[in-house]
């Protein structure tokens, strides 16, 4: 029997793809990575000459790689070079997005970037909102990854689609093992930073606290940022968003 997570109803309620694209700014490099027959996934690497680590970044729902063109300089100031990944159907990526596909594609993208030397150690994987799923997936299965950052991430994808009217009676243990972030994060062993807005009404800060409690890694930190919600994390008072990242990155290098 087909999993609800593979259904058109589930994925059409979860994903909001934007098939838009802007060319890379100076110093950035694009990758088109084969993900399935006839389907390529787009990633953009924002290089930084003085980078001390690489960040592989999975963006939020409704976002695309090109949205980060204007943020590249600010992010590079943290001492990292950033590679931002589009999901299927987003930006220049082909195909249609499903939750299963973005998890599978995360492995494909990571292996490709390692093979072509686009990720320099140490490597930190970061996932924002929807991107928390592929980020946790990678760190669960690739123990060589040095760090994980979850920004505004969810614990369980079911409430995200149920609030849009799709009712899901229940999930199986097998489905939870693959799709439930709060279950999977217990197997992550690298250092972990979870950041969430105190006023996030799309994904409650309680989901961040649940992920934090479930995490069993020896090094973990939870930062609930005051005065911000889901889409304005960078505006946290006293530059706290950036200082949290900078402090975490420093522990990795």
C-alpha cells in the first residue's frame, strides 16, 4: 500500500515550489547534479577565500537558491563558504518535489559535492524549516559530517499538512523512522545547534524543544531567539542569529 507521504495530496500540501532563477553573483558557482532519469538538482556554491569551513545549506519552503545571492556576503563573513541546494521543482531543478525525493536527493547532492571537491572540511550541514528534513537525514547517515544546524525546523511533518486541511489518521513505525525529524535526530552524533524564533507561529518553538530533547549527541545547544518568528530570524536583537552561528562554527574549526 502506498505511503501517505508519497501521495499527491500530501506533497501538494507540503511543497510550494518556485521555478525561478537568477544568475550567480561574482565568486559563486552553479552545479546541476543528476538525481533521477531526466532530473537534475541545482546547487550554488558561494565561495569565500578565507573560509574555514563549508556549510551545505537546505533552504526553506517557497525559497530558491537565488534568494541567497544578496545574503552571500553576510554569510561569508561568518568564515564559511555556503552551498545552497534547490529541491526538485524549485529554481533550476527539474522534476516534482516529494518528501521522499528530497531525502534521497540530499545524499546524491552531498556525494557529488564531495567527489568534485566542492566541500572543504570541516563540513557543517544546515537546514532551514523544510530543509531540516534533508539536513537531519544526511547527518544521521554520514557520521563524517562535523556539525548540524537546524533553523526553524519541524519535529513532525504531519501537522504542516493537516493545518491545510489534509487529515492523516496515523503513521507506521517505518514511516516515522524515515520522515519524522524528532525520531531521527536521536541517531545524530555530530555537534548540534538548534535555533528557533520565540514568536514562530508556523512551526512552534515547542517543536524545536522536542527535537532538542530527543537529540542524544554529546554536544547540543538550543537557542530560542526573542522577538522573531519564522521568516525573520536574521533580525533577532543584538545580532543573535549571526553570533549563534559564529560561535557554533568556531567550535567546529
